[in-house]
C-alpha cells in the first residue's frame, strides 16, 4: 500500500529518472540541517543540468518551495535504488510516507529563505515577513512590506504606492501567509489597528517638521475608530465636516444616499472593508449632515448677497460724490471771478468819465 502511494506521487509530480539527476541523497537530508538541505536543493537538476530551484525559489512563496523540496525527495527516492535490506527499505518508505503526511518534517521557511539567499544572492520576497512575534508588530510590518511589496507586486511598485489602511494590512497579511508553510496567518496574529498603518504610511513620506503633523497623515485616518453608538460625530469627522464644511460638500452631500455612500467609502478606505460591527447609516443621521451642509451653503450665499449689496451701495456713493472735472482757467470759479472783475472795472471807468465831464461843465 505504501509503495503504491509513493509510486502514484512520483507519477503525479513527474519526478522521473530521466527528468532529474542528483549528486546528493535528498531523502537522507536532515530537514533541520541547513547544509544538508542546501546540498539537496543544489543537486536537484533537470535533464539538461539546470538547477530546479534557482529560477523559482525567489518568486515562489514558502509553501510552494517546500512542495518543490518534497518533489526532490520523491525524485531522489526513485533515482536511487531501493535498499535490498528489507528493514532499510521499509525505513525509507516509512520516512517518505511520514513526509507525505506531516509537512513539518520538511525544511522550515527560515532555512529555505537562507537557502534562497545563498543560491540567488537575494532574500525571497517573503523573507522579511519571517520572525513574527520576535519584534514589535509595527516594526515587523515595516520590515515585511519592504521586501514583500516590490518582490510580490514587481520591482516597479514600491511601498510608497500603498493606499489606505486596507492596502497596508492586506499586503502585510499576504506577506505573512507567503512566509508560512501552510499559507495561514500566525496563530497569535491579531490584525493591527489602522493607526499602525497610518503611522507606517506617514513614515514613508517625511516632511518638514512644521508640515508633518498637518500634511503627513493619510486622508482616511479620520474614518478610523468607528463606533456605532456615537456615529454622528464620527460621520462629521470622517467626511471632513467637523471643523469646516468644504465647498465640494454642497454638491456631493445632498441627500441620505449620497451621505451614506461617502461615509461607507471612507470606512472602506480605512478598514479595507466595512467594519464588522458596522450598522447601516440611518437616514435620520444622514439628514442631519445634509441639513448642516445646506445651512452652511445658505450662510455663505447670504454673506455673498450682503457683500454684493454693500459693493453696489459703495459704488453708488462714489458716483454721487465725484467732483466736476477741473477745466483750468475755464473752470466755474475762474469764470465767476473774471466776470465780477470785469463789472467792477467797467463801473470804475464809468465813474471816472462822469467826474471828468462834471469838471469841464463847472
């Protein structure tokens, strides 16, 4: 029965004598001994002599590398002749059967990460996600994402491209799973608070000290700390209405549905999904937001109307108080004094002539 199971696995995995050649006995390698594990991996070659690990170990997750290592064990079993000693043959079959049933007998992810570094010169993309629990979680998250994001998504993507709490935590959890032998999160893992993700994103883009506090925080941070029992203040904070209502709210927050959609969008950016304890935003709460927005809109429009009335009044006053343009010598004042001077001069000449006439007659 055991022999039939081994044969079926060998056929299913395609580990044939013609396909692989070996220089080390992988089946006898101690999975806890790095040197023996590495010797097995280094010796696992294809029919053309190419190493079967070197092109895959840096791009596959730990579980896949472990599976490939087990393939080397199966192939090694077929490559080497079965011992003629019955007890030795049974021991080898029993060990392989144990490896089939108990994956913990395969090398650890730590040993495989070290082998990848030795073989390719680079830590596998999940290598930074090993050692969960050995350092504070915020520090581990940073170390994990530094290797996981560019390694998993491609060299063109950097950690700075992460957007939102959900993007950070989902990538972190994907990294942890990639560094796990069973593609599961660590047993003691608890999803970090979005404040950890916010601090991480803020650290990626250092700013001058004066601007860091105001501009370095992610936009979705106000949507954290959802509390269904205190939802109205949280809605105001999440939508950016707590201190001042922005003009764009006049067009976007016009009814219950639009407020609810905007609020849920903010929550999803902060949590990567709606919180588990999320209660659909009641229209009675959303209508308060709409009323606040409309009241602010009416206030601003009233201020603009009053300002326009005042502008028109001041313009009318300026027009009423504008003096006539100065025409120099021909201005109104000069003409008046010229005429008066002419009259006085004429009267003086007339009086002088009258006196001369009387003198002659006398």
